[in-house]
C-alpha cells in the first residue's frame, strides 16, 4: 500500500456510497444515472489502485489496468448522460447521446484486447502502468471530448438558475471538476510523461464536496422541490377557497334568511290565514331546495378540480374547451372580481377534437389565467385608468389547435423571458415560481408546446399548440 | 335594496314588505341610482360588488340624490382591497355577509342611532 492507493480506494468507496445515498434519497432518474456513473468511477478507482500498488504481480496489474480502463470507457458517456438528465435536455441531444453510447460500447469490446492495453510499463515511481495500444488513443480523445460536453450542458443549465439552485449547481460542477482533474492527470504517465500524480490526493475531495453540497446546500434534494410545489398548491388552494367561500355564501345567506324571516313572520302573526302559511312554507322549502342544489353544484365543481390536481399521467381524450373554460371560471371569479379584471373567451364551437387530458387542461388554463390575473393585480397603482383584461382565444390550423392566453398587464422584461418556465423562477410575491414550470410540464405530457410573447407595458401572451387528432 | 343577486333582493323585499316597509329594488348600481332619484328612500342597502356599477362607485351619486338617506353597504368580500375601497366612502355602516335577517334589522337601528343619535331614520311602517 502507498498513499496513492489509499487515496484512490478512499475516493472509490466514498464515491460509491455517496451516490447510493443520493439515489436512495431522490428515487428518480437523476439519482439513478448519477449512481450508474459513480459505479464506473468506483470500478476505475479500485482497478487503478490495484494497478499502482507496488506489491501487485504483473498479471494482476495487467488485469486491473484492463478492468479500470473498461470502466473508464463508460465514465464520459454516463457523465454526459447525467448532465443531460440533470439539465433536462435528453430529448434535445438524444441522437448524440445514442452515438456516444455506441462508441463507448465499441471501445468496451476492445478494452480487454491487446489493441487497448497491450502490456504494462514502468513510469517514475510506478512499477506498472498502462501502456497504450491504438484503441487507447481513441479512448483518450473520447474522454477529453465528452467530459467537457457534459460540463457545457451543466453550465448552460446553471445560467438559467437563480439563488440557491444556482449555488447548488455551481457546487456540483466544482466538485466533479476536482474529481475529473485528478483522473485526467493519470493519462499522462501512460504517455510516458512523468507528471507527479499528486492530483490523486485531491480526488477524495470530490465525494466530500458532493456530500457537503448534498447535506448542507440540499443539492439533489427533491424534498426541497416537493415542499415548494406544496407551497404553490397551497397558494392555488387559497384562490379556490376564496372563490368557493364567496360562491357558497350567497345561497346559504338566502336559505338562512328566508327560513328566519318565515319563522319571525309566523311568530309575529304576520300571515293572514292557514292558506298563506302553507303557501309561504312551500315557497321557503322550494327556495331552500333551489339554493341547496346551487351549493351542491358549486361543491361538485370544486371537488372535481381538486381531484384533477392528483392525476399524474396524461389520460388523453377529446375535450370541449368552451365547457372546460366555463367550469374553471367560477373557480377564479373571485380573484378576477376583486382585482376588477374582465375575462373574455373566443372559442369557436366547431373546433375539431384534439386529444388532451381533461384535468391537465383544466390545470393548465387555471394556472395561466391566475398567472395573468396576478400580473394585472397592481396595474392601476400608477394611476392609469384602463380596463384590465384577460382573453382566451382558440384557433384552428390544418394540423394543430392553438390556445392563446393574453393579458394587458405590465409585460415581462426581455431579459427575464427566457427563464419564466424554469422552476423556482418568479417575479411575483405569490407562490414559489413553479406555476409556469408545472404548466409547461403538463403541456408536454399532452404532446403540446408552449411559447410566450411579451412586451413591457403592453402585456403578455402565452401560445399553446396541440396536435389535432387526424 | 340594491344587489345583483336576485334571491337576496327578493328575500329582503319579502321580509321587510310584510313588516310594513315600502321596499324598492334594483339589480345594479346604475338602476339603483335611477330608482333612488324617483323614490328618495330613507335607507339604502347596497351591495358592494355588482356587474354594472359597483356599490362604491354608486355611493357619491346616491349621496347627492338623497343626502339624508342612511347608506348601508353589504359585501361578501372581507379582503384588504375591499376594506380599502370601503374606507374612503361616505357611508353610514358596512356589513359583512352573511347577515341574518334579524341582524340586518338590528344593525340598521343600531347604526342609525349611532350616527344620528336617533332611531327615527327608518320610516314608521306605512
């Protein structure tokens, strides 16, 4: 054993356990791919540690070198894959990712052949070290090309983040950069460059830095996102409750009032005769039934909507957008009323059906209308007297149906516009900035697209496109 | 009685008519002003949020038409914006919905005596 071995073994085991912890904690694709990436890093670490141990026999050292290199072949591609999942760009770079995997598997096939590592040679203080074969050069090029690609993805993602999230992703990049730096230096002795391998001593910093960011800064902490989503939902429930309370108040007020009035009149002897008493009691009962039915209808509408917020997967079917909007309106009427916002919709009756999940569509429209209403909220503060307006248009093209949700609010600054669909990005006091992020995700689940157009002091328009059922 | 909820208007009308009050009704602020011009009521019960003209918009006109009338604003909203809207109004009292029939009667008397030191603002039953 030498300090290099110890440092590497320590690095390998910490990497494995920390990634396992992250995977168990997150239980999602990011955690899974990070764990897979870390397994290859661990195997490389153990293999390389055995290779550079002075007491290792030549045969064991050769075997370890080949195992380490076989694992190392998979490191760049799994790292790139992780960076794509982390930055939500798998779809965008899917072909590149597939190509890189194919290349990695091709290299893997050769990893135990003399074409990759023909034999070992002695470099500076190491008795045995990888002697590169022709395929090894391909691997070197592959490694130094793909690893930066992963960092570029993370860097691009980081640019869209703010606050704690930005700090977290910076932490992730710095920690992994330290790890890769140490690993990259091990290429040098293979090419007969006797560069001191002190970099290996820095490698254990990587799992510890990851652990630090994970525990202290909640990197990879899905609970943080869940809590934010929960707070956002509470804000939405607040709007719904206010509307519901207001809608229910009037019918209950009437039920209470007519019954009370009837009793008071009866006690005060204000009814002339039995016929009038019977007629009045019939009227009171009929009105009670009518108003109670109204309350039941309101409750049904709200309970349907809250149910809709539970469904995860899109169950797509044909929907009537007019009816859907009519159903949502009472849920936000209170919010619109207190902010004196006019709502208009132009939905052609004869729209060809397109497939969406009804409940997802309700949530999408609810979120966008509430979003517009919040944008309009403080609009009359500057003394301008104008009509605050939210409009929903639906238009039909050859293969698509487009929905436009438009407000004449303050608009979104051009520099903020690219980030509005990012999680936790918010320009308003209400909520946690997940509304538009969730909306976009729901639209994508239904194979739709969303885009935005905004002009300062003129307003914002969201465009949603769905493919028509052909 | 000015309220855009027909059920509420009807209920108030039924109750107070039977008790000898002459009740006139309107379903929005605009109509309310017209009716008040014609009948010059002693007490105006006014809903804050209506489709055509809101209660707070109607108050200055009503004050001009019937300066001596007691104006009571009723609203189902209890938020900050509503409180602000009401704060600057020349009204005699503000009631939050839901109010019971008896509490309307009581509150009308209480507020009337509080503001004028008398209970005679509401006409004696006709």
